[in-house]
């Protein structure tokens, strides 16, 4: 299993993970009080892959999102088990499978070259 830094959207999709995001906007933002937002949602994985690509690193996702309710950029992305792995693979998103294969090949090549 790849580390968090190596995990891409394609790998997470094929692993059956589902991204959930929550807005972290709090009570204070500088000297002004700000009402907490707390909006949360389950992200549509196929749309993420369409817009970002299967090679997009998962750890960068929260840096690229914005809360639709308040416009805040302070967000937390959590990865939870989603659809059954076989169900996801049956959708045959070729881009995801190719990305996982390419990453595995690079990992094997890196380990053998050390």
C-alpha cells in the first residue's frame, strides 16, 4: 500500500476510498469574530478524476478546494471506506488503472535500483 504522500486519486478510487470534506472556518479570523461554517459533504470521486486527473496527489486535494457555502479555504479532507473495491474496478476507469500500474512500476524500479 502506498504512503499518504504517494497516494493518487486513481489509487484511492481503486482502493475503494471515498473523500469527505468539512469546512474548518472558525469563530475568529484575525480581530473579527466569524461564525463557524461547519459545512461538510461527500465528494463525487468521478468528477474529481475528470477535473484533476487520476495522477493528482490526494494530499494536495484540500489545498485546491473551496467551501461552497462560505468561500473558506480552510478545509479538512478525510478518506473513508466507500464502495466495494470490486464495484469500483468494474467501472473500468482506464485512467485510474494505468496510473496505478505506472506508479507500481516506478516503485519496483526504484527499489531494485537501490
